[in-house]
């Protein structure tokens, strides 16, 4: 029996999955040529997401990346005759649909969005299963297809929980997301961890910075100064001894810039050209990351030690889910007491 396997792991876009008896598809939405992740920036609107995952339309999907299947192998899509199909319609074409979802916070956000989307479209398959998948790179497609990882049969209570969590993440304050910690989240086994990992990215009391921003200060502090590219890779990929970050290297680099270019910078020796280089010019940005060796200012050291609050000396403006964080609207999370602090 052919399965539709929807996964958050892009490994399934590799060519050897084209010959699998199952249809492996990565689901994600794009901003131009770049995958737009849900952990960074304001969440896309329901209209934007619905358009991306709807049946292809000449009017709405003229630009490459505007349809969810644009970057998936055409050979695979043609073999299953699904080119241009909408996600909801695709799920109704298969008797069995499995969701292979990774462990990261972004993966869990993709999961709760997907279940909410299928619920709104009345397209929940009769046999829908969830498999928790650790990073799967390095295995052949045959090995992946034969995996017998435990799977959860998705029922209405799982879908309702996902919808509630997705609406909480998109809310204009983090209160509803924090309130999830008082609920039984065991139906979606990795959701509780994602809730906590996102909360620690809110500004902390005393420093005004989230976990990843503090992690940057920690890695920049030691001598000798390291290239920014090395610091980013350490924080994102080799962080066993450091703070965990939910962001990728590109997102983490964007978090570093406000630390360097405010009225009272915490970081010095970062090229101000980063303020004018277009976000899409990844090549130039990466060159600057390899060239720069940032250091902490005296103020940055005080923030790192908890003796100064970054937000009291610098403008704050970033998004945490649907919450727009500013100096006047600065929700904080106390990671020691596990308490949400209102502005």
C-alpha cells in the first residue's frame, strides 16, 4: 500500500526518494527562493499559508516559490501525477498518510500548523499517523521507508490540541502559549519541549535578552576572538556545551546585528555594512561573517554578567510568534522560576 509521507526533514527531496514506492514530500512555505521558518519573524497569515498550499493557480502562483511543490523533484511529482495539487486535496488521495516530524521547535510549529490546516479544510485522512523522527540524514531511502518507529494514530483530540496551540502561537501576546504548560500535551509528545524552548527566547528579566542572544554574548566573550561564522556554527550546530538555540545560522546572525548597532552596543567589531546589505544577498553576508571577529563591549560584559539590561539602553523590535516585542511591549520569561512577566 502506497503511503503519503509528509516530513519536516528536507532530506526527502534527494533524488533517490524518486523511486520509493511511497510518496515522500517535504512540506514548507517559501519566501522567494528561501524556506520561511515559523520560529523567526511574524508568522505568515492564514491567507498567505492557504495560498501557498492551495491548488496551483496561474494568477496566484506566478513566482517561483509561491506554491509548496515548486522546489520538489518534478520526476517524483509526475510519477504520482500530483504536480500542482493542493496539500488538502493530496491528503485525500491516499488511504494512509504519515507525518514524519523532527524534534526541533520549528518542526513542532509546522506540525501544529499542518493539523490545524487540515482541520479547517475538512481534509483529515481516515488513517493519519504521527511518527517522531530524529534527524535522518545519512540513511538510504529504503532504510527510511522500512523504519518502524512508533507511530501515533491522530484522532480528533490531537487535532484540537494542535489547533489550540497554533492559535496560541499566533496570538498578539505569549500568554496563551505559556498557558499550554498547564495542559496535558502528551498527545503530541514533543510539543511541551517546543513550548519551553520558544519561551526562553523571550527577553529575560535583568538582561532584556533571550537565550540565543545571551548565547552569542557567551561565545563572543572568550579570547582569542573568533570569526562570527565560527561563533554562529558553534551556537547552532555544536552547542552541546552551550545554550540551545531554536534558530538556524542565518536567523541567529540577524539576532546579532541589533546587539552591535544600537545606541549602547553590546558587541563591537561587526561591519556596519550588514545594516545595508539586502537580506537576500546571502553571499555578501556570509563573507562579512567570515571576515568579522566580534568582541564584547564593556556594556556587553555587564549584560552577560546580569549587571545591565540591554533593553533599557537600546531599542527593541522583533517578533516572537504573533507577539511584536518593543520596549513598551516587552514580555519577559523568567527561565529560573518559569514565569511569564507582563510588560
